[in-house]
C-alpha cells in the first residue's frame, strides 16, 4: 500500500524500513523494522492513529507506533519477543 513517511526524530532513532501492506484478511498492517503492527481502532481519532504490535494480545508486547496522516510521529519499539 505504500511507504510510510518517517519524521526526522524517529529516523535518527534507527527506524529505517516502514511500509503499509494488506493482510490476508484485507486489513491494513504497518510493517516496521521487521515487526507487524495493527491499527488500534479504539484509539483512532481522525488522521491520528495508534498501531500496536501484532503480538500484543498473545504475548502482551507493548510496542506501539503513532501516526498522523501516515507519518510516524512517535514510536515505542521495545518488544518482549524476537
């Protein structure tokens, strides 16, 4: 679905590869540094969206990404899994 635009601050933190893809179920997924994130619809407000690690429910991973109009504005990329 396209490449994500990354803010300068996040690029300095080592975020290099980010893109939107479509899952096999037709949902939008954010792929970032080898990890998959799904949109937390409960926290979506207009163009601002929070993305959770796809293992959040299963492994309680707390990694998240915030985007505004598909631009990453902040990211907590501490994963509790490989």
